[in-house]
């Protein structure tokens, strides 16, 4: 009986910890997506005079990257970082088309980052 209780406590801790981590990752993902959407609307309107927003996004990514490196795909994280540098450079020179492409790529990779990690039937099968 005691062994069963210990096993159940361990299972509860694993699932509880997994749930907490997933909620945290979804929160940081949502925050990044919101910032990306703000930049997208700014570039769409032709207003590319706010380099501080790109730098804020870069700072947010630096703090998020540290957390995601523990649980995420490192190649995917490197791709996001590479596209973010490309976005910053395109924004700096005023190339709105390339900046939009970088934004779309970053947003796709951010949203796709942890889909395979979720505890869902599709990911188990």
C-alpha cells in the first residue's frame, strides 16, 4: 500500500510539473506573439521608425530563450534567433518586405516550438 502511494505521488508530481511548465511556456509564447503582432501592424502601416520596439522584442527573446533552452529544440531556438537578427537588420535599413518575411517566420517558429511537447493524444500516437 505504501508503495502505491509513493508511485501515485510521483506520478502526480510529474504531471503537475509538466502542466506548470506547459502553462509557463504558453504564457511566454503568447507574450512573444503579441509583440510580433504589434511589429507586424506597424510595418504594415509603413511606420518603421520605432527601432526600440524591435530592441524590446530582442530583450524579451533573450530572457525567454534562457528558459526555452532547457526544454526546447536547440536548432529551432537558433533559427528564431537568426531570424530575429535578420528582422533587426531589415528594420534598420527600412526593408519592409524582408522584415515582414522575418516576422512571419519568427511567429511560425515561436508558435510551433512546443506543440510536440504537449500531452495530447495526437502527440502520443
